[in-house]
C-alpha cells in the first residue's frame, strides 16, 4: 500500500471479541499470552523494580505504605522508562488487538503495573477510566493482563455489563493513591450487577474506557495479585491539556500533603 500505510486488520482476531467488547463493554480472552511470555514479563518486572524504580520520581511509583518497599502497588508510565515494556506496549499483539477492537488507529496513553500485596492491597474504587483521561471523544480501552491467579479472595476486577453505553457517572475524591477518583452515587443496584472476572496468568481482560469497574482489597493471607494495564485511545481523541495538567498538579499536592507520596 502507498506510503507503507497499514490499516487495522479486520480479520486479525475472532470477530466475537469485537462483538463482546461492543455489547458488554469488555471482553475476556483466556490465554492471550503463553506461560513463557508470562515468565518473561515477570523477569523484566523484577529487573525494573530492582534497577530502575529507585531512579524514578515519586509520581511514577506508588506504595500502599511508602516506608515498606514490599508494598509496591503501582508503576505508572512503565513504557517510558524501559525498552522491553515500550515494545510490549507499542509493537505487539496488544497494540494490534486495540486497533482491531476499536476499528481505528490508536495511540498508547499509559502502561501500568498493578499489584495488590497480601494484607495491605487496598480496594480499587468504582470508576470509569474515561473520567481520568480528560480526552474527547472517550473512545478507548484498558487491557488488564493477569500475571497471577486472580479471584474474589485477592481482588478480581468487577465489571458492570453494558455500563459503557450509559455515559459518564459523577466522580469525586476517594483518597486512594493511584485511583483518586471514584463514582459518588455507586448503588446497591450497581453492586448487584457486578461480574467478577476470575483470571489465570496470561488471560487478558479488555474494557472500554466508559465501562464501570472496581476491585476489592486483597483479603488473602499470602497471595499477591500482579497485573499489567495497557491503555489505548483513538488517535484522534484530543486532550484538554490545561485540565489534565491542573488535575495532575492538584493530585500530587494532595498526596504529598497526606504523606502518601
Ligand atoms: O487492578 C485493579 O484493581 C484495577 C485496575 C483498573 O481499574 C484499571 O485498569 O482501570
């Protein structure tokens, strides 16, 4: 094709993935990567945590208890400081799947590492990722790759079917580092509609940027809950830069004042 242009391939993945993503607001893909690939990700995460994390600023690295390094809960913008994660994010099957599901060209907005260490791993408040992004239109997705067994005990992600079709809900401050905004009118009806997404290492969950989701705290005695998040948006979505900058500055100030950063 002229100029080497490569359009998103409509036959790259089963059509059922897109159908489920559009209807439910998420799709679960068991075994999206194999055991060797999962092992490679763990190996690279261990390397980054040992060698790179000590050099990163406080707003890239979140702990449940900042005096305890074993309580590491989140690494933000992982692809911006490591070659392995940059390739995994932007030159991989994950990126191709994002274009396939959206049916449009996408750009990467953030890649994160999530953990809920046993004993200290906090709940993830109900929210919609699109609220955080400060983008218009809200056409995008988050991929959530399980790196360990995940279930009700250690904090499965919970989705509400079809919630991506009902617009943005009101959000307010939660005081939770890494998930500072949550839905303020989350109801018993919402809770009753939740679906817990059990997962095994290598399974991929993909949710639309408007899909409502949350996760409980890790209540297990000794199991962590490690995952990677890949966030992609339609390349044409525009950022409200002033709003995004103001939000980020306020957030960092608030978290430092509370002693969380
Ligand atoms: O890992 C979690 O608990 C939640 C992740 C999440 O909310 C997200 O990826 O948008």
